[in-house]
């Protein structure tokens, strides 16, 4: 087991990854080159910059600082194996050194370390040093776009799709922010963007998109990790990067249903590796402290008190949603499902798939255009292997809550700290309860229909 210390390098002479192992402190120090031999930025950043320029978006040096930080966090998270390099096969020890243009990033060092530990479960040390190399466009005559007042994450999933439709219906010009590390994810996003382009050609909606190309980037002895716990961190830095290059875009929306955002573990074994925290209120609060002071940007989740089914049911144009929904993906096991079935489809049995299926049932009844590898609920409930694991966990959590509904007021505190406002906490608890009952309704009605047939 080794600690890793990754250093971002903007040295024109540094072209390859270099590493040194310091056995006395069990640390592998690795220098990551950020620029190519022709002076362009690596790992997909140059493509993003070029694409943003076409949209009259010219990020500031502070914006570049943000995306360099986000990319280095993502590289560490993706390229260091928990199994190989964590003492407990989960919590890795990672140190990053990031050259930044503005020294005030040092004021937020402890906050970043805290939010990353909360987000990924790892132990992080963040060092900021001075970056002298400049990247921001400073040519005379540059006019930044003033089209947008809001930006919103656009992942290719159901929640961000519903949010985008609502923005368009409200005639709200929106900068949609996307990220992918593989062609399949980008394909989902572009399919959904095509629907928006066709249905809402009269409403401005740009796409700030970053493809993180990490092919060929290997850390010595590190292997890789596919949990992508840090993806939301990178997402936010991409958004701040793009928003810094606009005139007046100062509100970032992270649309996610309240059940997933809060993500109360279904049982005691799901704290940690099974508990994502990408839009948890505590994590969002920490990011807001940085974004407001550094960028003048507020970050919020407009659907923190809605279930996924309520989001779909209240979508401002359900006809467009029905056209697009089959092109969106929510599955956390899509790679496994594709390998097993030989085609791109939802697995139908993972936690996001179950919540999605319950939401579709609430909004559209038995109609669901999505393709699920495992569609039968009876077979899921009766499966005693991993295929039925998630639905059994839902049944366990639902049964406990039915027997003791007041437990919701305590359970919502399990994933992390929450504000103490009583009305806010009551609304969170009620959203959690409604979310589980939404899943229960789908399970019970599906079982009844399948048994009848």
C-alpha cells in the first residue's frame, strides 16, 4: 500500500509522467504533465477551450485554476485503485499539488480536503502553489457572451433531462454543462441535446462540454478505480470554468431528486462505498462557500424536496419527456449490462434503475420506453444473488419505515451533517419517506400485475 502525491506540472520541458517512490514514508510522488509539446492542454481540456471559444465563452485564470483542480482530483480518483492502495480497501491517502494563478485558493484548502473526504471517503491533502503560466484569453476586442444567467448540469440522465425541459418551457436561456470519459456517455448527451434543439430552437441553450481523455495516463502500481465518486467535483469545476468565461451567468443548478441527493443508506452495510453524496446538502454547502467568494456563483439543487417520480409527473412538457426519456440513462451498471446482453441498456436491478422505474410508474403508469435487461419484478424479488440485492434492500428499508414512520426524522441524518432548521429537516424527512413509498408502490403493483398474468 502506498500513498500518492500527484503534482500538476506546467513546465514546458515536462512531457512525460515521472515518478519517485519514497519508501521511508510509503509515498509515490508523481509529476503529471498538463501541456503537450506544442503548448496545448492535455486530457481533453484543449478541446473544451476551443469549443467554448466558438460560443464566445472565454474562461478567466480563476476558471482555469478551478478546472485544473477538478481534473487532478478526477485523475487521482480514477487512476488509484482502492483495492491495491488503501489500507482498508476503501480509504486511499492522496496528496495533490496544484499550481494556481490566484493565491486565495489557499484560503479554501481545508474546505476542499473536507468536502473531498466526505465525497469520496479518502484522506486528501491539497497544496496550492503559484502558477506563472497564463492561459486566459486576453486579446483586445474579446466580448464574452451575455446570453445566460443560469448554468445546469446535463449528464445524460433522467433528472437533468427533466430540468432542461423545464428551463426550456420557461424560456430560460441555459448553459448546459456536460462531462464524459467515454463515447457512449457523450452519445446519450448528444441524443438528448438533439431533442432539445428540435423542440426548443427558440430558446438559447449552449453546451459546455468536457471529455476527459485519460487514455495512456497510468500511475506506477496504482491500477485504476471505476467508482467515479469525484465526478460531481469535476462537473462543478467544469461549470465554474465555463461560467467564468461568460458575462452574467452566476447561478449553477445541480438537478437531482431528493431521495438520491440525500441518499440515506438502505441498510447498515451501505454506508461508505454504497453511499454516493454528489448533491448531498452538506457537500453543496461547502462548495457554495467557495463558489460565492471566488466566482460570485451560487450552487443549488432545485429538486432537493422532490422525488424522482414527482419530477417526472410535474415535468412542464411530458410529451417531450416521453420522446426523450428512452434516450436517457440512469443505470449504474450499464457496462455490466452491455457485456451481458450485447447491447446498450439499463440493467433494471441497480439502485438508480429501481428509482427510475418507480418514477416512471408514478408519472406514466405501466408505460416505460426504457430498455431493461431484467424487467420482471417477481424475478428480482426472488433472486437471492446480486441481481436481487438492491430490491431486497429497498424492501427492508421500506418495511422498517412502514413500521416506524417517525424513524425518517432520524435516518436523514445518517449520510452527513444537515442544517438545523426544523421546517427544512421536516421537508427532507418527508421527501425521503415519499421516495421510498414511491418505490414500494411500484414494487407492490408490479408484483400484483405479474402474478395476475
